[in-house]
């Protein structure tokens, strides 16, 4: 019974870490990375479609992303989607290819991005703690229904806490790594 609860909590915490990794990857660092375009949706004949499904994306050099739509009519829609996003980047096009220059970050912008990284980290920790609370509630319900003993519940609660501590430590490491990446010039 406990193993199922533990496995479910572990799976949810791992999923939370994966989502957090994707969120952190989408925060730009001054170097061109296709991950910053993951959340961009383009209006494709009335349907919001991810950018990578309507165009070829490439990073020809560290300060430039090129976007080549599969249909020339999408150039304006791609530009509009990028401008409406919170990336703070201005696309340029030649009618066939959209070029997205990645300017170097100012000190002020780096600090803003570092704050955003910390916010993503705190949200991740909160979700992990919610998963811990859910697992603990299940364990307490098992004790109440007399399906496990108090000693078993205590050991199980300790194991769930250890899992939580490991997950929170991973969140801290991810945040620290991303912050270092952003603040290095």
C-alpha cells in the first residue's frame, strides 16, 4: 500500500522537475537557444499552432535564430506571435525567412531574469510540497483505517520527507545553475 503512494509521489515530483526544466530552458540567457521559442503559438488558419510545427528553426550563430516558415504567408503571423510574446525580441524578415537577433543582456535585464528563475523555483518547490502533503494525507488515512501501524506510518512519512528533500535540492540546483548561466557575461 505504501509503495504505491510513494511511487505516485515520486512520479509526480519527477514530473514537476521536468516541467521546471522546460520552464527554465525557455528563459533566455543572451545566447541563441531554440528552447526560448517553445511557448510561441502561431495563428495557422485560425488554429493556435506551436511555432516548430509551421517552420524550420535553426541557430546559425550564438546571437541569431532563423525561422523559415513552410508557407511564405506565415511570415507575418510568426512575426506577430513573437512580438506579442514576453521574449522582448524584435524579429526581422526578408519575405522568406524571419531572423531573430538575440541581443546581449543588460545588467538590469539579467537581474529581472534571475528573479524570474527564482520565481519558477519557488513554484516548483510549492508543487513538490503539495505532492508531499497529498502522500502524507494518504498515509494518515491508511493509519486511521487501521491498514498500517503507527510505526509503519512514521517510517513512511520519513521516506516521503526524504524524497521531498531530494526533490527540493534538485530544484535549488537547477535554479542555481540557471542563475549562474544568466548572470555570467
